C-alpha cells in the first residue's frame, strides 16, 4: 500500500479520487489530498448508508435498513490507481463496514464474488465492455447536428480527431488499452471497445474510461453523454458486455460439438444467461430511459435468445475465427450505458454459473431477426421478448430468486427501492426524462 501511495505521489498526484458506480449506475466519488492516500486505502472515507439508495435525480429511496443512521467506508484500491492529468489521480473504491469488513452493499464485490464462485468450479473468465457515448458542444447540441453524421463514417471520426487523439493518449498513459474506436450510428455517437481482462478489472476500465472521456471532453469545450437514450427516438447508448470462459487452457465457447461450436459446459453457461435475463433488466437496463432503447431493430438485444453473430438476440455468439484474435465470446447486448458495470458483469456471471449448476439445456440458435418470427414460431423456438416496460421489469426482478442470490439480499433490496423511486419520481416528468438524465451517468 505504501509503495503504491509513493508511486502516485512520485507521478505528481495532488488529489486521489476514489470512484464508485452506484446502484443506478451513476458515478460518485470522494477524494483526498495526496498526503492522505494511505488513509483512503486503510481507514477509508465515510459515506452515508444512503449511498446505495441514491437515485438518478439525487432523490433518496430510503428503506428500513438504509436511512440516516449508520456509516459506510469507501476504500481506494491503490493497485488500480493511476494519475490522469494535472495531478488528478483516480482509483476504484470498495465499500466496507466501519470495522473494515467488505460490506454486502459493495457493488464491486458482486463481480468479485462471482469470479471466485466460478474459479471454485475450475473456470476462469475474461470480460470486456463496449463504451458508447454521444458528444455535445458546450451549448448542449449534438456534435454533427449541423453537418450530418454518416453512421460509421470517416468524416465524423476525422472531425473529432482532437478529442479522440487526446482521449486515447490519456488512456494509454493510464494503462487503459482500447481495441477499437469509431463513429457510431446516431448523430454525435462514438464507441470505444475495451479489450478483455478479468471481470472486476473490466468494470474498473469502464469507470476509468468514462472519467477520462469526461475530463477530455470538458477540456476541449465538449460534453459527453452515456445515457441509454439522450433523446427520444433513434439509437441509444449500449454497454455491451463480452464474456468468455475457460477450463484450464480449454475454451468453453469454441471447439465443441454443439451449435456454434459450443462445448457442453459452454452450452449450459449460455443457457443460464438467457434464462435469467428477463428478471435482470432492473440492473442491466433499468433506468427511466432504458426501455426506449430496448426495442426491436435497434441492435439492442430485446429478445431472450441467442444466435451466431445475431445482433438482435440478447446473447450474440462471437465465434473464434482468424478475424477474432480474442477467441469466442458471448456478447450480452441488452446492457445499456446506465448499468452499473460491476453489477452487470456479476449478474451475467452468476446466471451463467446457475446454468452450469442446473445443467440447463442450450436453446436452438436463432438465425433470423427474432422480430420477424410469428408468435407460434417464437414459442416453438423458445424466444421471449424481454420486458418492454420498466414496471414489468421491476416486478420480475423483485420476485427473482436468481438475481437476489447473486446480488445478495441487501443490494437486491436497494435496486428495488431505487428503481421504484425513480419510476415514481419521473412519472410527472415523463416527456422531460431524456433531458433531465442526459448527463447523469457522465464523469
């Protein structure tokens, strides 16, 4: 710990920011001057027990157990800490109790626990997120509104080169790799794909990437939005998650006899993810603007099914080919930009483990747009539309035994409280919810 603190100060750190992604995916933080770095990593910084029930509008979804009495401690993970720019250092933070134990309310620990549970079964996991965002100018207009934005166009990427170049340089300095960057489908929208790593590290990378993107944008007179739907209509910002599984040196999502070359264990893992998605949307896509994005023909994965390279399926299998150097992965597409990345990857891994434990059979892959199936065809193929309303999603989540077991009862109750409060709070601001939440998930 002392060694890492000295490293940060030696690299010019004047302030250390310890960041968390809260229950609703909003990035929150505490910070200390550089001479207090060791204290941040040991004793931690105090945070009210209401932090896990903060809502996107800063309302509080207080419960019997999470109110005004008590305290939590945020502890900075100095092994992951980096100095960004102008003496500003960043670290992911865990949530602990006052006696130093890991709190059951620690979002980051959900991912850590699921990695450990799979490791006990002899399975290692790699994960990587895609980060989509929309650029705005200082006046709040989308970049490209005035000159056009061809989807995946060279022109938009070239026109934003100063932003892209600066962000990539700062990410490299922070040790954060980027596999790919391009202009996306919607006006002003871009995507950066992060390479696979350990699942906790992959979620850390999302929070760090958002921090760097936000700081870079402000410096250049821009703003950046990760909202699932910054404006009504059109495409929204996804947070697609890729996961792969190995037993020893053997991949479980390739080289097997099942469809898509899945192994029998890989088939159970994928089946578990698909089976648990309907009751998981309050985490994966539960914000007040998430349901708008999760619609057919948006490549958002609104159908609980899987398919090889099928971008309308909730789980898209990316096969191991010469064009895919990372190997086969299952891409979970229904996750959006407002999801807490630690809870999202923790849920996906927990669902996969449940599928393996119960030896769930792998459904047949879907080789067409699921939206084109008739009701009879969908029923015969086992294809289900994911809940189209936030209310239905929350009802399924509240009753969900899988999700409660994975998150733990404390965080499960916190998600229910937050989502219910947010839905109530925005009921009278239904048409304004896009503008009111546009920059809520920015750093």
